[in-house]
């Protein structure tokens, strides 16, 4: 049981951060991005980074959504 708690601790910490931001701002949805100062990914090879960046450039060009990271997968909604 302790192992599972420590294994999921990064995800739990991230959820708490997003929950706090949602409470502070009154936002309905909070998303995270790799493409801000201090953001990033660890353990990705160059091909994966280029694929992610290319997908975001393509989506930005076609959709103009007004957000910086359309291929990110962590979102929090209360």
C-alpha cells in the first residue's frame, strides 16, 4: 500500500496544484503545458519532442485555439 502511495505521489501533487489554481482563479477548467518558462519534459528523445512540437504547431495553425499546448494530456475539472 505504501508503495502505491509513493508511486502516485507525483500525480497527487499535480492534482493538488491544479485544484489550488482553480480555487484561486475561479476557473472552470485548468490545464497544464510544457511550453512555458520552467516547463518541459524529462526522458523524451529528440524524435518525440519534435513530434509533439510539430503537432502543436499544426494544431495552432489550423485551429487557433488560444492555448499553448494542445497535445498535453493533463487537465483538471472539478
